[in-house]
């Protein structure tokens, strides 16, 4: 990993302006949705991140023409010549990405066949793909598992069905939406995820000609249609990246204007940010986040599905909570292993204890199951530079925040993983005054 290291000299407040573009949790899925259409689609506000590159390559392997549009951050996707892709090529290009699972429904509709390689992704807890296959079977797909991956076929047109999710999973909801829109009849999805990125994907599909209605009780009804066209859509901004920069401002006593951030999708985060002692100001172009001086306040926090406090906001905020006075309690209810990143913070001087019990809130599905999914953060702590190895996407950016807030120098290994969801993050750090550098190449 010596060629994947960033040297961070901490102790300097981050100040200035950066820009966030389209959401990582929407853009790749909107690109997959283009497969469903019989006309070109135009997607705007696309970030230059690794997940976009992976999906672009997978689409091209399946005969979709993808080109850069006229404006910055615009892609034009033409699916008129969809074809089967070579199994080895799919496996090689997908790498550790989980996104190929969402190709199943669209490819079954367009080709009657799909192949999905073994899937990876961030190691933050169980995200079983078998449930995706169970859902596809309910639509009528035939599924055969092989050592190199899973082969799916649709001997006849997929049929609408009734599905109730045991948990409002974002990935499972996306799978149902991308499959049901061209299935015969009506699909009823209960206990669906309703994150802003899900709603934006529904907007994309409606523009293509889909008929989708959302109830007030997490129920989504999809009436299948015979044909879909293209779309012209501007992706909603990445609220998760925006919150990461907000936490960086708080932890480093900085002042960052996040151009592109929107209040509507961040209301829950903004309330928590204010409770901790952070300050923010919203205008039509973005949100300014800053540390107003004085002590930060300890809080009790519980992650949840939307409209609750998002799990992806938890890790960067925990870094800021190491600088708050008192005991903060964090209860992670979405991914059972997401607090594992705190061990490295303790090595830097933080005081964080993990517990198996559901602390500070209502019992969750991980309680009494031997998962360390609650944390007590005692602060404020003086962080010191350290050797850090990035465990996952959000944990990785959180390590950067910790290194920037710490005294001394840190070496952060595995920074390529951050490119999955943070566009040009090193250029943005430099623009904010961060003291970072790449190591000298070996002679």
C-alpha cells in the first residue's frame, strides 16, 4: 500500500469553499436505469468518482454508448444496442463493487438474461445479496448460482408481485423499482426505503414513462408499462459528502462553504450539527459550516433510516464528538460493524468505548447479538498523528478528518478507496488549506 498513502500534517483549520455534485447513492443507479429505456438519456451534475467509472464501464460492456455531454458533469447514455457482455469482462471490471446486482432487472427486461459476479463493497456489516435474488424470483426470474457468479434468466415477461421488506433497505428498494417498472401488472412494495436518493430515482423513472406512486406508510405502488424512453435529469447533490465537510469544519475549528449543499435533504443532520455546537448558514447556492468558538457539546445520537440520522453521517461526526465536552452516546442501528473504525481513533488519543447493548435509545435488531454497535465517546481529547489504514469509504474520510484535527503528522494508507465517493478530495483539501502531501516515490 506504499503507493496509496497520503501524508497529513494536522493542526490547521480548514477554511474556504468547495463544491459537491451529484449524490454517489443516486448517480450510478440513475445510470443503470438508462438501460431500461429505448432512447438516449442525459444525466447532469455527475461527479468524477470511481463508482461512476465502474458503472460506465459495465454499461459499455453491455453495448450502451456513454459519452460526455456539452456541459461539465454531463453524461449521455444511449442503450439502443444493448447486448450480452462477456462473463470474464464483467467480473474483471466490477471488481469489489456491489452495483452490478442492480443490473439484474434491467438486463432481464432487455435481454432475458443477466450475469452477476461475486460482490464486494465496504466491510461495515451484513448486506446480503440473497435477498435481491429472492425478490427477483418473486418477479419470475430463474436463478442459477455458479462458482464464478450468478446467472439469471427470464423465460417470459417478469410479473408484478407483492413484496414486504423485513427492513427498509435502500438496495432492495432500488432493485424492486428497477425491476417492477417494466414488469407485467402492479407491484406493491411495503416497508420501502424513502431516502432522498430513492425519491430522485423515482423521478428519473417517471421521466422515462414509469408509473410509480408513494404512500405515507413506506408503501410504493409500481404499475408496469410496456416501454420506457430516455430521461433528462440533474442529480440531487450529495448530502453525505456535504455532511462530511461540515464535520471537518467542526473538528478542525474551521469554516467551510459547501457549494451545492441543500437544506431539505440535510435537515436532520443540521439539527444535530447545531446541538453539538456547530454553526451554519443556508443560502440559495449552498451551506456554510463553521466552528463558532467555545466548547462543543456532548450528545446522544442514534442512526436510523431516512428521515432519521443517516448512518453515513455517523463516522465523520464521531470524530467531531471526540472534541466535545462530556460523554456522547452513539447507537448505530443500520450497519452492525460500522463502529469498528473507532479503534484507530483511540490510538490517536480519543477515548471511545464500544458496547454490545443498545445504549441511549430504543432496542434495535443488533441488540443481544454480540455486535459492538454502541459507543460512548469521552471528550475533549487531544488527538495525535498516527499511521492509519482506511477500513471503508466513510471511515476513510473520517480518518482524514481526524488526521487534520490532530497535532503532528499522520500517514493515511488506502486513500484510493475514498475516490469511490468523494470527487477530487485531495484538490478540495488543498483548496481549504490542508497541509497534505504524497510520499516521495521510492528510488
